[in-house]
C-alpha cells in the first residue's frame, strides 16, 4: 500500500508540474531557495526590481543551504553555490551562472596587531566546519602555518566576526569587498573558489513566470560579474 501511495503521489506531482509548465501568464507564485548571503548581499535589489516589474508574481524566498526537493515543488528555482566543477543533482535543469572568486580578509586593527607574515605571528584563521587546526584549505592558503580557531559555518557570520577582530577569514569577494572595516590581506589575490548555479525542474521550464525570472536573474548576475570575480574592490 505504501509503494502504491508513493507512486500515486509522484504521478500527481508530475501532473501538477506539467500543468504549471504550460502556464503562459506572468502571475502566480515563484518559490526561490538560496543561501542568505546570496539573498541579502547579492540579489535582494534585483528581487525588489523584479516584483516592481511583475507585480502579479508573488515571490516566496526560502533561505536554506540544502537543495530543496524541486521535484516535490518545495521550491521552484534554486540558486546554489557549488564547489568548483561539481555537478547539480540529476533530473534538474540549470546553468552555471558564474565562477565566483574568494579572497582573504581581516580588519585593519587585527592585521596591525597580528601580522600574518611575521615568523611568530599570533594571527589565526576563523574555521568553518573544520575539526582540525590545519585543514586542507589552510595548507593551500598564503599562510599555511597559521591555525584555525573556532568554527562558524556561515559567510555573513564570518564577515562580522572578522570585522570585529576575531581572526582572518576567506570570503567571497562580493561579500568581503562590501563590508566596511574589512580589507583584503596584503599579498593575497582573489582566486576561483565556487560556482553559482541556477536550477529548476524540467517540467517548469516553459512556465512564463519561471522563464522570465530565470532570464532576469541570469542577466543580473552577468551585470554583477566584476563584483563576483573581485574586480570592483571597495576601499574601506
């Protein structure tokens, strides 16, 4: 009975997606899932502009680092940061919008007190989900002898911690360059670190509102390319 119920639910969901995919109206709901750093620091101005242009489309923004089940329409479109050359889940359509660059950042005061280039430097990296003092990303950094201290698994949290003098951090350039009080660590250059993907279910590819939204976001990301690849650093 459970197996039959699952098949029935999947058939209903497929029918719903196919009906939604034939929708030619620029109205209805779009459920977008993405990370908070993308929503708040990169595309919120674009989302506001989209709703002004298409007032009959209702935006529902779901903050998550997990890939929602797009087949079950827990979300319609996902903007996801994936590691370089990673592939999105099978069964979804999408495109890699851009390869983003990251750089090393710290506050002016922290660098003055804890010069990372010194042979006896007291500087430390802010950790992510690391369980060791010298994870691989530290060994590959410009300062491989500096240990990790603490763990913070959110980019915006890391940025604020570094601004307050918690330690050195690696951040996407679009975030690190925009935070007042942070600077790129001298001698550190931006490097490719993550890919930004836009994903959706193939049954929804022809829905007018989805097609319009995907094209709008892709164009917005292209305009922001200098920020995403670290070519428009802001002097803090």
